[in-house]
């Protein structure tokens, strides 16, 4: 998808816990195996719900991002017994709030959507360091 929007394939990196392709680096969002200040954009697609430490996962995104870089994420909460993973943008970005420069886009869920079972939130923001 990124390559279709003009990003060069050689400049795109990916991270996952498992992979069938050499394009994807094996690793954990809580300890991203890349150097500091290396990426212009960090995109996280529906993985934060699996985090056992949301604060660390978000801080790792900031660590690997260049100054004025972009974080984009989509997220849906999951239920673990009675524990609910945060599903409001302000809750999700709270650990990195001091670094948030601009929120370009934010899709929250209102009460009516929540009653229907919708749970997807999306945000795109720039980061200052």
C-alpha cells in the first residue's frame, strides 16, 4: 500500500512477531529492533490491543521516529475479562502527549457507534522531540 502511494519499496520496513517474508523484521513493539530517529513515518495497524504495556509501545514508536515524523495508527479495543484496553485517542497517546506536535486526523467512537459494537479509532499525528 505504501509503495502504491509513492514510497520506495527499499525505504519501507516492517515489524511483526512472525513472518514469511524477509521484508518483515521479527521483533516486538515493546522493544523495536531499530535505531533511534530512523523513520519518517511509523504506521501501526490494529496491534496496540495486543500490547501488555501501551505506554512502552507508544514510547518505542517515538524513539524510532525522526523529529517532526508522523505516527499513524488504527486501533480497536479488546476485552480481557473485565479489563478493557483503552480505545480513546487521548488515552492511547497520553504516554507520548508531550511529544505530540499536531493531530492531523482523529476518528473517535461516539456513544451511538459504541452501542452498535463499533470500536475502531484512527489517528495521524506529528511528533516533536
